[in-house]
């Protein structure tokens, strides 16, 4: 995208102003590409469930693998949207390792639930925020304020993760009596 010039002019408007394309065609092409990407992800999820069921894996395992892949896909999408940034690539690699290791914890010794995606999404959010903080360069007061917001998000994500995992482990152990 072009440099920020103080106005809310998008990529399509800049390209149109330079005579490079028609705004409507550009937006339609972009929406078609987004729909195609989402359709491929949905088809991949259905294929993963079908292949896993045909191979005899339990639904709980297939469902959890699908949730982990969905979270990694979202982080990968962020990495593709920011090719010049280093932190999303670090986040994808670290999140893949953490998601794999989560399968060997006692948290997954229970039936799957509708909120299973959060067991992967919250730790992945923490990983992305830490990677962003580690590579964030502070040049002025605005950057410092942005970094403080990322730190606040990290504190909230860690608190949510602690509550989520501790409540799940407490339910597995029979709770507090």
C-alpha cells in the first residue's frame, strides 16, 4: 500500500487515480480471491475430517487437528499479508510447535467441546503478541503507545489462557472440594 498521506484513500482509489484500474473491478477481483481462499480452507477442513474418518482416527483427534490447522492458517494468512515483517513467520513456527505439544497434555484427555478452537487460539495469540513485541522497534511516542497496547493485549491473553486451562484441568481432576 502507498505511504500514509493523512487521508483515507485505499489501494483501489490510488490505482484508479493513476489510471491503473477501475475501482469496481479491483474490489470485485479482491473479493473473489478472498472467497476462493475461504472456500479452499473450508474444503480442506472437510477433506481432513473425511480422510481421518476413513483412516479410522477418532473424531476428537480429527477435530482438534482441524482446530490447530485453522489457527495456524490464520497466522499464516497474517504472515502472507505482512511479507516485510519478521514476527508473523516467527509466530507460525512457534505456534506450530506449541500446538503440536498441546496434544500431549492432559487437557486433551477428555471429549471435545465446541470451544476447542480456543485451546489453540489463545496460546497462539500469546505467541504472536510476544513475537510482535520482540521485533517491535520504538521510534517515537506513537510507537511507544502502540507497544503499550500490545503489552496490554498480551496481559489479557495470558490471563484468559491461565483461566481457561486451569478451569479445564480442575474439571478433569474432579474440581475443588
